[in-house]
């Protein structure tokens, strides 16, 4: 495959992946925990290396954070 086709394909792939900041990830993880969606929350926690304190400050319930204590970064 030529350079042009490779560049076009990479551009398309990169445009499909949403860009999310760490602050947005913290808020979304807290919302997922409050909505009882631990799989999506766990994905964000491990991807961004979030701490329990950050997610608690974003509004997650204490019980949901304690239930996920093995996933949070130390």
C-alpha cells in the first residue's frame, strides 16, 4: 500500500476514536459507577490510571468506589 492510502486510512481510524481528556474521564467514570455500570467505569479507570480520591471528588458514591478498590491506581 502506498503512503497516501496508508495516511488516508490512519486519518479515518483516528477520526473515529473520540478524544477524551483526563477530567472528562474522571467525570464519566463517576457517572458510570453511580449508574451501576462497573465495566465501563473500570475501563476508564485503568486506561487513565485514576485514583479513588479523584472519582470520589467527582461525585461517585463511596460504596461503588470501595467495591472497585482493586482496580484503582495506588
